[in-house]
C-alpha cells in the first residue's frame, strides 16, 4: 500500500473513531459548544449595536472573543480524552477539569502562534509588495495572484499540520509547552501524511461549508443599506462562533491519532533513546517550565486518563 493510501485510510479511520466518541455523549459537546459560542454571539451583537465607541466597548469585545477563542479547545480536549478512556464526564466536570489546563494550553499556543504567523506574515507582506511594486496586469496578473493564494494557503496548511499535535502533547502528554511544540514538530515531520490527512479529513466536512456560507454572505449582502458593512464588522466574532462546530470533529480524530503515534514513538525511544532538546529551546524551557505545572498544582493530582 502506498504512503498516500495508508495516510488516507488512516485519516478516515481516525475520523470515524472520533465520530463514534462524539456519538456516545453528543449532548455534552452541544453544551460545551453553546457555552463557548455564546460569548462570540454576544460580541457579534455588540458590534452591530449602537453601543458607543471607546475603551469599554473595545475591552468588552476583546474579552468576549478571547473567552470564545481560547477556552473552548482545552475543555473539548478533556471531554474527548475522557470519552476515549470510558470516563463519563458531565458538563460541569468537563468545564472544571478543562479550564485548569488553560494556562498550559495558552502558553503552548504562544509558541505555535509565533511559528505560524512569522512565515505567513512574511509571505503576505511579499504578496503586498509584489502587488504595489511589481504589478502584473491582465490575465497574467490573475495567474500571479492565484499562485500567491495557493502558496500562502499551502504554507498555512503545512505549518498548522506541523503544530497540530502541540496542545495534545502539552495537555495529554503532560509536557511543558516548549517541549510539546518541539515534539509536535518532530512527530509531524516523520508522519506528515497521516497528520495532514487527519487534519484535513476530519475538519473539511464542516469547515468548508461554513467558510463558503460566510464568504457568500460577504459578497451577496446589500451594500447600499449598510448590511454588508455591519456583517463585515461582525465577521470576526461569527468566525469564532462557527469554529466551535469544527473543533469537536478535529479534536476527536486528532486525539486518536496522537495516542497511536505517541505510543509508537515511546516504544522507538525505549530502544534507540530520546533525541536531545535543541540548544535554542533550552533557555526558554528553563524560564517558562513552571507555567505548565499550574494545572497540576491546582488540581492536586494527575488525571490519569489524560496521559
């Protein structure tokens, strides 16, 4: 079997496995999604309201979007891990246990955000420079623009795939954020086809239709009446609200893949030894190592089924 076929079949297998886990306690995930989509929905409403501009409005919108964007994934991760290990968690337990891991998750996201946005912003700036300083007209210009879009999109998918496992190593593998990010980069490099395939196969069926709907509305709403401008202002909050629909499918599939790949890697390292921590990462790890331990201290014990 070719590498492509194996990755495709494996990705489908992990996606089906994730759907079975979701199907066992669907109401739990509905509650979690509604709880964290609500702040984004309120933010969208505030954006469209007549609330005066100023620091208070900006702060309120920031807090609402931050709650929706940051806290939901780690709560879903804990609920998914419990489901895979046959542990029945209610909504309150999933929220309480998940939010204790939020400091670790956020610090890991700082790492992956830098890794993602530094090259992507560089490409975007190059694209902007080309449009302003080396303009290409006519049909060739359309081709050049399409090539930039494909390049930037491919780079975004590649980098996101390489950092996809970092939160799982941080939360479920109990690794400090720096080591979790390093392990994600290493693991996804060795097993990129299955990691990329699981990422795309599990998220595309919900992400693509939602993106089409949001994009279509942006171009079809009436501009003369100001509806399109209002929608454009609400769009960031709406994106965070709709992303909640994608995460359960992605997280359940990725958790199954992570569990298998990490078990294989630990067996390999038992025979060959673990790779060293890169020199450049050691100072950061030394400075910030205490941050991931906040969760363990707060809980007072390890949640064994997250390992």
